[in-house]
C-alpha cells in the first residue's frame, strides 16, 4: 500500500469515528426533548400515586416558557429521564438544584431550613416549596412566588398560625403572618402595595434563614442594627451616636436594639395611639426607676387617663433614636435645647418654666436632698399630729365615759 493510500485510509477511519461519535451524541441529545416530555405531561389528567395521595404530573407548557428555566431542557433537572428515555421510571429521584446552584445550596445547607432537612424533618422546605417546580420566575416578576407582594403568602404556607408546620413544631413566635399584616410594614405592602417595604426575606434573608439565637443570624441581637440599616440608614446613623449605641456606651449591660422598642413582626406606626400608650412601658423595661417617677408626675398621671396618648411621653422629651446625656449640647434636654423641646406642647415655655423637675422623687436623698428631708419632715409632722390627737382621743374617751356615767347616776 502506497503512502498516499495509507493517508486516505487513516482519513477515512477518522471520519467514520467522528461521524459515529456525532451520531451517538446527536442521538443522545435527541433522545428526549422538551417537546417529547410535554407530549405526555401536557395532559391535565395525568396523575400518579405518591405516599397514598394522587398528585398531578401536568406541566403547563405556556407558563413554563415564561420561567427562568425556559431555555433549559427538562432533562437538565430530571437526569434519570435522560438516561432512561421516554420509558423513565416513576418515581424519579428528587431534582438536585445544586447541580446548577451550588453556591446557594451551600448557604441553604447551613440555614435552619437546611439543617432541618438534613435531620429528616419532612416539613423542612425544599427549593420547590418556595420557588415552585415548573413555574420558577425572577423575583421581579409579579407572578413569582418570591415577588415582594407574594412573599408573605409563600412563607405563610408554613408559618401561618394553624398550618401543619406550626402545629407540629415548637415555635417561639406565634401569629407571625397575622401580626405582620397589621404592622406598619404589612400595611405598607397589603394596603398600599409598596414593594419597597420590608417583607420576610428582607429581615430573615432568602436562603440563609437562621434562628435568632444563632450568632450568624440576620435577626440575632448583635446583627439587628445591620439588618434594619438596609432600609433605615438615616435612623441607624442617629442611633449609632446615641447613648443606646455600644459605640458610645461601654458597658456589660444589655443595650437596646431596634426590636426591643419596636418589636419584630408587629411593628406599629409610632404616632398612632396604640404605640404611644405603651412608650413608658417599653422604656420601663430598662429604665424602671425613671418610669415609676414619671408616672408620679402630671404628665405620667395624665397619660393614664382617656386621651393620654397625646400627653408627653419619654421620646417627646428625650428623643427616640438620638438620645444623648443631658450634659451633651446636642441633647434635647440640655439647657440649651430644653425650651425648644417643651415648646411643641407649651408654646409660652421659657427658661424658668423648664426648671420643672420631671423625675424628681423624695426617695433619692443624694439627688434631691431637699425633697427627701421635706417629705420626711412633713410626714413626721403629719404622723406626729395624728399620733398626738389619737392618743388624746384614746385617753379622753374613757374619761368622758366615766363622766357620763356619773351624770346619769346623779340624775337618778
């Protein structure tokens, strides 16, 4: 065989191998197309049995074409079907989303949901429980289960009071979705349609949901400020400069965070009656003594009457997120600012007016010695007076009885 014949022979063999490979590859790729799958699964009556329940195997082709997976082949997720062809087994193994979404899967695996799933909790949510199976859309799509207006309903399937999950698990929070719907965030979403308002994933994140007790949780006390800062930037900037901030007050005591005053799922509008009526109680959780003295003042007593929500509360005088020590020039109760602080309620207030002692108490001898001694002097005078006349009465009554008996005896 000539050299030329040998070259042609090699070329022919190589071409045959290449064509065979392409043929096999093409055959494999053609084995199951989306059209092949839809050919069966477009039947709305197509069902199967799973755990004693009848489930639908119908796939809405039109809806699927609008999803983020529209360009993907069915067998990209249902790998067993690709191997088996159109005679695939049922049930097939669960779809493994980590084949494409490995990064998200790792985050989920360390979340409260992922840990529960790893422990065999049958109620632990899978990807499809939140994103659906064949109707997965971008979060910006109004029809997506992860669109802001829809997230409370998505999470509510498990976390709504009375759901199977809430009745089979011990939870430290109850009526979550109901409380949220009545909160300032929930009303903004449901009543006004504000998609910029906070929803479940805004605070708890989407895939890294952790118990509040976990140090890495977005709702752990140490992380609350950063979580709220995603929306309330200006307020957090003020708070970080206030006496409640650990950046300002160095102490081993627990300093308040947003949820201590505003709660978590039932955050109320701060200028409404329900919130204003509990301000003293909220502050009293930490400032018990100051709250007791406040309730003894005109403001405090008036606050307990009808219409008391309009009387001066702690935050009206001290501020809310920008509370500073009285000696600080920027403090609302500093002598430089106190008249301005009182003026909204007392337009004619002057420097003399502001000498009113708001938290004065006779029990604090060191801070208010004149009140302490005046109180005990007046108390002593009162007790002494009543004691003297009480003793006088006790001594006088027997004598008067004797005199009365003598008078009666003489009369007879």
